[in-house]
C-alpha cells in the first residue's frame, strides 16, 4: 500500500482480499456501509454485501492516499477489475470507533 492508514482501515483492505466474514470482522456490531446506492447495516448485512460483490466482480483495490475530513478518514483507491468503468478511482469514507469501523461510504 502506498497510503499510510490507521490500523482498522489497513485491516479492512487486507480482509478485502479474503471473504465476507473477514470483512465483517473489521466493523462494529451496528456498522453501516453505503455502496452502489444500497445501505447495509450490521455485520451480517456487511458480510452479505462483501460476498455478493465478490461473486459479481473480480477486482483489486489499491489505496493511493488518505486524508482526514469531517471526522472521517477518506481513502482514495484505484479499483481494477471486471466491472463497468474499470479502472476507477473511488473514495472510501471511513468513520472509526475504537479499533473497528463504524461506517463506510464508497463514492466516486
């Protein structure tokens, strides 16, 4: 990774190469993920979100930079894969709570 990231976010990107359970373990119990116009609440829903995305697309995600903005860590990533518009630079807006992620919004 080229960006220096807080440990919970680093854990997320490491888990992103694994499975839904690994991703879900990075989040708080009642975390919220917003992606592709959908909202996923709680670890079970987040696990399903990851499993659906992995079944639908093959992709890699490379964090390029990070910055603090409005109490969140915003990580710009390059996603490359078999999805429309690949490659794409997306912003991952993370809100942390202790050693876990409380919310994540993925946006262009």
